[in-house]
C-alpha cells in the first residue's frame, strides 16, 4: 500500500464539526491531557487536534464522513482504561469520546438481552442487571471501563473460566464504518450461519475497523448464591499446580484466580486493610488461589466448597478459608480487583503483558518467567486468571532511567512472548495489541496471518483513517 499522508484539521472543518454537534467540539487548550494517553503511558502519548463528545450514531457518521473525505485520522475512545495504547491519537486528528453515550436503552426479558450505548460502564450495567434479577457475566478487572471498550478488546475477566469472554455475550451492534456508512450486525438470536461473521470480526478489533455506537448484549438469570474460598500455599508452584486438579474433580468455579504474596501486600497497603493470611501455623505463605462458586442453593455450594477444599489440601494448600458472608466476599474480591491500582500507586515505571497459555502449562511458564528476574533491574509481579491460563505479568521499577527500563523490558517481553508461544499460548488474552504490542504480534503471527489482517484493514478502511497505527498496520 502507498504511504499514508494525513491532513491537518482546518478551522473550516472545525466549524463543520460544530454545526453537527454544537457545544461538543473541543480544540487546543480545551483538550484535557488525560486524552493524550491511556492507563499505560509507557507506550507513548498522542495529542489529538480535536476532541468531540459523541451524542448519537448519525452525528458520529457525519463526523467520520467528513474526516474520510479530508484524510483526517479518527480515534474512538471510551474511558481510556486500556493498557496497550489503543485509544491514543498517535497521528493527531479527531478523537471521538464515546463515554457520554452511556444510556442503558432497554431489556428484552423474553430473549434475555439488553440494549446499551457503548459508553455505559461495566459496573453500571452489572448493578442495573442485578436489580433486574439478571447477570451480565463478563467481569473484567476494570469495572469502570466502557462496554464499547470491552467489546473492542474482547475483554475476558474473572468469570471467563465458567461463562466465557465478552465475545460470547455480543448479539448485535450498530457500527459506523471509516467511510461514514452505518451498518447493523447480528440479531437477538443465539445462533447464526449467515455468511461471514462480520460482528465477530468487529469484536476485538480495537476501533480499527469501525466505531461501535450501540450494543445488544446477552444476559442470564442471576445465580442466587455465591461462596468464595481463599486458599494459601507456601509457594507459587504448588498453588498453580492445584488448578488442573480442580477441573479434573469435576468442579466448575465461577472464578479461579491466582496471586503472589507481593501483589497481595501491595493491594492491602493500597486498601489499608489485611484480608489474606501471611502465615499459617508457622508456614510463610507465598501464593494464593481465590475461588468462587455460584448457584441457586447454598447447601450445594457448601458441598462444592468441601470437595474443592479436599482437592487443594491434597495438592499442598496450607489452609482453606471460607468467605461466605457479604463482607468477607467483598473484602477478598476488592483486594483482587485493585491489583493494578495498587501497582500503579507504588511504581514509577510500569509495563505489562497478559499472555494466555494452556492451564497445564501455567506452572512451567511462570517458573520460567520468575527465573529471569535476576537478569534485570526491575521487579516482576504476577497474578491472573488461573482457570483459563490468562496471566498478568508486570515489570515494575522506581530507580531506573526510563530509556534503560524500556530497553530491558523490550528484551524481557520478547523472551517471555516466545516462551508463551512454545507453551502453546497466545500473546494477549484480553488486553489486546494496540500500538504497544504490534511488533510482538508480527513476530508471533507470521507473515501470512499479518498479510490477511492487513488486507482486512484495507477493505474496511481504504484510507487508513480509523485508529491508525494499531494492531497490524504500523505507519
């Protein structure tokens, strides 16, 4: 493809934008610096020339059509909680803030779907669905991300082990294409064999193929009861080694998380409360499993918990603590949910990866990663979704120069991504590629797959204006 050359946003174009969405167009010093980066600023910053607060599908289409005609980059953005630089204006242009399109439109109780705008926060839908006696199963750690962002990265989360990822709950969507055309994908049905699945191509595309302006999402009847287990182990190897045994025993946890002691200590310092035991009967604890079961009867959950306790104790657990009250469950999962915030609060330089490997390869993979720590000047912290093999590995430093940190981390990431591939895994389970992981994707996917991905991008976005420089097309 020929070199892509973008035009600047002219004063005349800005006036056209203001005619379409009066009072929602911001430029120059009106633009908040929060728009310059996402939650992982190590991947760089980008300054949009214009920020427009989206209001509805038709207005977005009109804005995008003008940008297409004038070769202006367009970047859709939700809450900005991404971790790969995906919602950053690397080439200037127009950033469309989708967060104000935040209405829950309606529930269809007969077909068990809910229709929402893309700026609705995950936490907002979770609470609203709960009030309807329903559950929206996807449960990414960042509860204040937008649903549009979740769909754009195919976010997974802690309940994926039982219920699947965001992809499994998207029934339909409305999308504005890079040309300004509006299309409707999917329907309120549970199966389809109707041509190429464009809706599944859009899911996980990180705003590079289209701008999602409405979603129809599957919901399910909410389970009436939950029970959680905190399971301390002396070391990480035994902790992870117990995970396959839980599944082999026929148990089906709603969530199954692992965490090292250091990350737990960071979280508890951040929250100002102690939740997890650090020593049990003279044994120093090095790692933990956090397991939740859900269902409609507490007696059955207690039975499941007893079976799980027998399994993990046989595999080396030091103890099994039952969180069966609302306060205990809240404390345990609040600690887990704040891991990233806790790391950020204590760390000046931060990078991360979210590889996914087969569950039986987790111990091998994590042992390999930990063996590298002495080779670098940064600390390595890890936690993740033990039930589905999605691991969050953080490189953390406070005393290093940024350029040296980046150099060492690039080498480290290259090594551990290659090891993930050797273990039969993939380089991202839920965070996506954005701009920060493009080189690793190219090395992992290979020439043919990258050619196909680039070809898809060219078909959807012939002028390369939509979220350029992300996933597969480095400009």
